[in-house]
C-alpha cells in the first residue's frame, strides 16, 4: 500500500514537471476543478513549488490556496515566501506567526521572519529571529548561513566566522565558505587570514571572478 501511494506521488510529480512550459505550467485542468481534491494535494503542492522556484508568485499563491486543513497549515511557510516575493511583508509575518503557533516548521518560520526584518532594515530583530531558528535546528545549512549573514549585518564578525568554521567541518571543499571567511577576516582587519582563505577559495573555484577580484583588492592594501 505504501509503495502504491509512492508510485502515485511520483506519477503526479512527473506530470507536474512535464506540464511545465519553461517552468510555467498548463493550469487549466487544475483550475477547472478536475483535481482539486485531497488525493491530489501532492500534485498541487508540487506545481506550487515549481512556481515559487521560478518566482511566479501569483500562480504559486493560486495553487497554495487550493489546499485545505492540515495540508494548508503544513505549507504556510511557502505562502509566506510567496507573500514576501510580492513585498507583502506584514501579511507574510502574520502567516509565519500562525505557523509557529500551530508548531509547523517553526525553525523555517523564524528564519523567514529574520529575512523579513532584514529587508525592513531592522537588523537586530533579524538576528534575534535567526538565532531562534538556529537554536531549533543548528544542522540546517541554510539556517546556519542565514545566521552568519545576520551576524555580519550586526557587525558581529567573530560570531559569523565561528558559524562558517563549523560549516567547514562538514564540507571542506565549499569555495563559498572560504570566500565568506576571507571577507569576514578582512572585516576585522586580519589581512593575512583574509588572503589565506580567499586564495583557497580561488583554488577551489578558479573561474570565480568576484573571488579573484576580492583577493586582488585585498593584496593591494
């Protein structure tokens, strides 16, 4: 029975992808109500995520609004992401707080709240929510990167460095981590360390023009 439903889920996921025309799906048979039923929620959700990925926010919201009950509650974070994409930050904040209240994906809710406050220019508040997110799930890479960015926005460079050093323990070949560490060490005027990490980043990704320019810039001074 589990295998059967897995096959059904895969089938509708493939259909969602094949319906895409440059990732903009043919929605007519969904909108007409032919599959607007609980058993098709995985399909509806999958199509919504495609629209979110390619920033078709109106379409994404149209699909997400088809979900009901717990399925809707489980996707409140996606709805908030859509609202943020439409610059409706107050509405997004309300949706995220509702999701936290229902205890659906609280770590992602806090992370997205931090991004909302970052866009508002309220960096201290953004850091507060990023920390709450990290306290719930410190192993999530996106949550860790978000916290590191908020630390830097609040001029807490050493704290940001600590986050990237932890990430390096799990992935020692990620050029972006070395680049970010190089930039952060430059922020605290440790030129030697900055050059060391930027050189490593450039070796790992020799075609990265931004990294090469940054290294050249720091070496000049």
